[in-house]
């Protein structure tokens, strides 16, 4: 068993015993990245020199000052700013942008002793679900490189699944951590809105965005969230709620837990084999003492449209800062200020980003604001109230993370019914600000399937408890793609 096949928890144990150094782990990680990147392209920038220097410094620290992620490699989605290291958002617009400060989550990782191995590929400005809209090219699924890894955090998921890093950070605006986690057969958590500071996360849709955590095991995921969660004076939307040790919730005891299974989550648009895998997962939970019952969500069918209106409206506002004057790409083909604005954005943004800006501008225009944006916000409230009602009686809501397994490059998810079903599963957690986690629950045609567990606000502990109990009762998390064996 190589160093790079070990979990963060296992690496920590070796480091604490002095059986390996941070530099040895870093060198092994860099070697693995070099070997596997040609096949999957998960990284935009590999921080070889920075990571090596950091590891050497950590090895000089006294053992009693080491943090909970001491010496553990991690990859960072390239929309989370890193001081003196490019943060591109996978866009031509920010191809050469080097921030002068760290995101709060990065500062917390550094304080805990983690080693940043570099910046991970993504859909441009986090807009997409395949990592095919990246200016720097596609990331491929480690299970089968003819398929996408999902998105927008596709690089974050692929790097973990391929064994390049044991941990990564992504961002989730409408499923962008959970969906690629499901496609790549790993664990992905979107915490409660406000649980992690968004300071330093490049905004897509501010009321929906949340930094999320990706790992191979539930235990590693709980460890990572424990490190980066918490209130931040730089982010007024961050919560002052105390951050527990999430690993303490991994007791395996879910006896008496009440589980809601929304009828639409296993209905039209969801692949039959995906539904079967989830029903089998429900049987496992019941064998562990959980009580599972079907429920209705009266307004869930409006979630996709509601999400698209709100996210695009907020995106057009957030992206207005990219004007070519203050930072980022600037056109050389302009005769006046108006042309400079227009051509910079025309040349600097990709098609998917332009599409969302145009629709968001339309939705926020004087003629359509009431009909589209205001109505979407009212519908968002109705959807939130539906979940409030369910959570009065149940501890968690479960279903598939995605309606299908990963789809082939260039297919963009098939027909509109599949798109709709995927959004029904993914976006409610963002619209309502609730935590949601994806854990591997099977395979269809040798591609992973994810089980989504959604919880009450600031109750990530219960999600981890359920996911860990399920993980320990099954073997899906033990399977690895052949790329890890060098095939």
C-alpha cells in the first residue's frame, strides 16, 4: 500500500508516530500527480516548489505544535483565492491573476498544517456540471476517461478519486460538490450555508454558494470540515454557531433514526438502476435500525426553474466586476471605453458564462424583475417551507445524488428530463441552505452511484453519522479506479 493510497487519517497516524515525514508524503504525492495528470487533467496548477518548501518547514516543527491536518496534502478548487498562487476560475478572464491574500478556509488549512498541492480544474466560474467549460480543457473521470467527472468541482473530485490527493476543497452552488463526488465515487459534503466562511470564494450566486469538502472516506471528510468551519469577521453571512468535532459523531449508531424518502427522488427521470441502488441503500439503513418512509414535497417541481432564475440573476451582478480595468484580462482591440468593456467580456468569458449573464440581466430587468426574480424568491420560500415540514418529523432526507451515472464527454447529461431530475435532486439543498452529503452506494456499468443525505440546518453531525454507518456496512468506498493501479 503506497503513501498516496492512504487516507488523511492514516497519513496523520504515520506522521504522529514519526514513521514518515511531511516531505516524503509530499514527494510521493507530486510523483503520483505527475504520473496520473496526463490521463485525467485534474490540476490547473501544480504547486511543486511551494508544497516542497512547505513540507520542509513543517518537518522542523515540534511534535506538540502540529495541527490536525499536519503534513496532509490537499487540492484547492481554482475559484478559492490563494495568496501568491494563481486563481483563475478556469477562465481566460483570470488566466494570470495572482491574489494578494488567502481565503479564510485556506488560512485555516495552513494553521492546521495541511499542504496545498495546487489548484484544481473546474467549469468556468463554477458554471457547468461537467468541467467541460474550463478554459484550460476537460478533466476526465478516473473510472473511465471517456466520461466526465461532473462539475463544477470536477477537478476536485477527480483528483481525490484518482489518488492524487486524499482531500480537496470544492464549491457547491447547485450540486457542484455532491454531483462530481457521486460521479467519481467519493464523499462530498455541502455544509449548511454559513458553516464555512465564503471570504475568498469567487462569487457565482452569493445566496447559494458554499465551500464544500471532498474525500475518500466519511471520517476524512468530517476531519476536514472540523478544520475549516466557523465564524469569520470577514464574512457577515458566516455563522457564530460553535463548530463541533464532527469525527465524534461517527458512532455507527443510527437505531431509531427517522429517514424521509421524497417520492419524486425515485420517480420520472431517475435511471432505474440508480433507483434500485438507492432502494438497496435504504434496506441497509433499515437493517441498522433506521425507520424509512416516503414523503411528498409539494413544490419540488419548481426547484430547477427557481434555481436557474436566482443563480443567473446573482451571477450577472457578481460578474460585473470583471470589466478589464481593475484586474484580469483586458482586450487590446478597443478604440473607446465602451468597446473596452464589451470586447473584454466578449473575449474573456466563455459561452456558458455569457449565457447566464444574459439570462440574469433579462430576469433582473425592469420589465421582468417581478415576474421572474421576485416570483422565484417567493417560490424558494415555499420550497423551504416544504422541507421545514418534513424535518419536523424526520432526521434526514435521502435519495440519489444524481439521476444517472456520469455521462460521456460531449453528451452534457442527455435529455431535458434527466437535467430536470438532476436539478430536483441537487438544488434544494442550496435553495434552502441545508447541509447535504453524497456517499458511494453502488455501481452501474462500472461507474459509481451516489446516495445523497440531506439534513437540518447546522446538523452536519447527523449526516456524518448516517453516512459513516452506511459506509461501514458496505464496501463501495473500498473500490478504486484502475488508474490507481497504474492501468
